[in-house]
């Protein structure tokens, strides 16, 4: 009986870990321009902050979503302009897209570090 209870408790602990797993977008990413961006939880969203390069320390995005698909805003730090944006995670790639009026869009792919 003790062995069975221990197995059940272990299984429950393992499944509870799944619920606490980080979202696929969280982590450090190499941007298309070669800088490192960190994406982490901030309130109910995920903030994108540059860690290296000329604009290190600057928050350049805030997105919401789950399971690999996210949307929100992304800022071009060089032009200091903010666009509606989206991100889609597939394995170790993050396809970022920024649009003006949902018509003029640019995209780039980041790689997980």
C-alpha cells in the first residue's frame, strides 16, 4: 500500500510540473541583427527586452498568448516606432512579425539560445 501511494504521489507531482512549465516563448533568443533578447513573464504578458547591443536594457515588445502563438506590440529600437506584432514559436525558432495597419508587414526569425 505504501509503495502504491508513493507511486501515485510521484505521478501527481510529475503531472503538476507540466502545468507549471514555462511558455515556449520564454527564454533567450538571438535576433536577426545578432543581439540577444530575453523574453519573460511580466504581469499577464511576456516582455521582450534586449540584453546586448546598442539598445541593451530596452524593452522592445509585450505579447500575450499561449502554446506557441502570441500577439501584442513590438518596437523597432533603431527607429523607436512601435507596431502591432505577433510571434510564433516552432521548435527553436521564433518568427516575429510587425505590421503597420495590418497591411505593411516585416518579419524575421529569431533562434533560441
